[in-house]
C-alpha cells in the first residue's frame, strides 16, 4: 500500500515523509518490533534442547508440562514415565526398584525418595548359648562385622533357665545391661537408636549366672539382632 505524507507518516523515516511513492512495512510488523507497543510473542510447537538438558512437550513423551497452579503461578511438572538418568545419578520408577515415587499430595505431585539403605541391607540374627557356672560371666553370643560392611545393632533377645544378667558390648565398651527374672525368663530389648559398628568390629553378649541356687551351672542364650549395609 502506498503511503503519503498524511497516511501514517510516523511509521516512515524522517527523510521519507514527503515521498508518497514509498511503501512502508505493514503496520502489524512494525508494532511487533516496537517495545513501546505490542510485544512479540513466540509459540514453540516442537521440542527444545539446550546443551545436554532436554525438555520435551507433554503430548509427545510425557516428560514435562507447564501448568498454572491454584495461586496463578506457573509450575513445571515432570512425569517420569520411564527411567531418567542424569550423569551418574539415576532415578528409577517405583515399580522397578522402589527408588523414587511420584505421589499426589493435595493438588500437586511430590517426589518421594525411599531410604537407600533399605535396598542394600542384609538382616542379621546371630544366636548363641553357653553353660554358665554360678556367679561367673561367659560370652554366650558373638558377631564380627564382615569386611566392607557396617553393622546396625538394633537389639537382643536374651534368656536362660535361671536368673541372669546380660552385658551387651561393642568391642570393649558395654552399651547396655539387661536382666531376666523368674517371671520372665526371656526378654526382647530394642535400642532407641541403632548402634553403628564398623567393619571388623565385634559385638558380644555376656551372661552372668545370678541363680538363687548357689554352686550350680545353668544354660543361658542370646540372639544379636540388626542388619548390615555396605560401608560408605
């Protein structure tokens, strides 16, 4: 469209205002690039990759979506339909190996990470017994932590056919002292917090014969409870 000096003159350069033969850019294109007027908006119809980080659209592979929250703000939601690996950090779906779960809490999704130790722990239940003479103390159960493992000592089961006093020891350190009685010959004891014992460490349960009948020998037993995990 030809533009004269009276038709939209301010969209032409100053030296061209009187030249009615010039053709100017369409008005909507000029305004699109004019920051004081309309803004230029770009809609992305395909996937975008920036370096090694890729965000794909919701419909193609269910990786990510941008939604408007209840408070009007925008949020990026990631749906882990398959395993995702970022460098050496691997996040796997809940059904395959129970590493991560995406759970709906209220109106939003939350990523829940399970205790990593739970996937590598091995249960330890070590039983031992011994004949213990009156007023003497004898080791009835012992456990040595294997190489490359850390032992989480959680408690014991102790018992015997007479009154006994049981010393729970990690190395040379007593960590607890428990007893049975005529009304409860077997007792189960759990620590409030598990005790970590490093590789090569030794856990002992010692029984002392406290029978009311002197000069006799009685049997006592104990079970060391806990689990091992790989040493960090």
